[in-house]
């Protein structure tokens, strides 16, 4: 779902300054509980960007990123393509086709403490 830093600041009253919102987003991404592609420290407060949360995508989210628990990636003997299809379906409730899998390998995955995000 698309958000701006200013929108988040207004919505979350616990972060009165943009720098506090940026710090919160940075920590969210480092833990893997959330994901965004842009460099949060260089973004203008009114620029919109896609923000994903590990629980579920927003109703109007772009289908560009999904999480897999980091511990499962480390411990599983299954091929990445099998894990990707499984967790893509869990997140979006739709299938990831075989021909779509390589698009999520174009960029490096973002490895967070709890979740690793694959994105295109």
C-alpha cells in the first residue's frame, strides 16, 4: 500500500517528527516486519512509496513483495522456488506461476531478523 512519511506521521501520533518516522521505518525493515524499497533517509516527506507488512498486504497493495520467515529460509531443504510459491500464496492468496519466480530473483532479497522479503 502506498504511504508518505507525512501521512504516517499524521496517522501515528507517537512520532511527531519525520526523523522519528524514518527511524521507526528503518527498524521495521531491519526486523523484517515491514518492507519498502526506497532509501527512507533520502525520501521527501510527501513522496509516496509502497510499504508492506509481514502480516498481510493492504487492500490496495501492489503485488511486488512478499515475506518468508528467515528461519525457514535458513533451515528448509526445499528449493527457493518452492518456498517462494508457498509463501507468495500465503501472503496474496494467489498463485505465483513458474515463469514469475525469476522476477523475484532479479534483485537481492532483503534479509531481516524475522522475515526475508523477495521483491521485483
